[in-house]
């Protein structure tokens, strides 16, 4: 398992490309988007990657970037035409002050 930490200044296109590359390169089964923690599982449901977004969810620009990233990655998953799937819980898991 590999852990990747990303801060507020992450680039949407670059990060999308990296995540998409990993999902294309390996036999990935599931992406669990749970607020600031994204977990990539392989076909045996073992954790392969953990992406931690160390960002301020109260910042609207950051939330827009995360939504853009999420949509890019989901689009890629849907284009794979295999049994790779995802769970989208980006906003619901975050409690805003």
C-alpha cells in the first residue's frame, strides 16, 4: 500500500492523470471517495493506494477543484468498460463548521 498526501495547491489535471494512470496500469476494482480520503482497491479488495487531500473544505475554490478531480476520475472509470467501480461520498462525509 502506498500513501499519497496532497495539499491545497494540487493541480487537477496532473492529479487526474496520475490517478487514471494507476487505475489503468493495475487491476483496480474499486475507488472509495470518502471526503478527503480516497482509497484504491485491487481486484482482491486489498488497499493499493491511499490519497489524502490535506485541504480546507470550507474554501469554495478547493471544493471546486476536488469536484473537478472527482469527475475526471469517475469519467475515466466509466470509460474502462470493466468491473471497476466507485463510491462517491466526497461532500457527505465532511462536516463543515
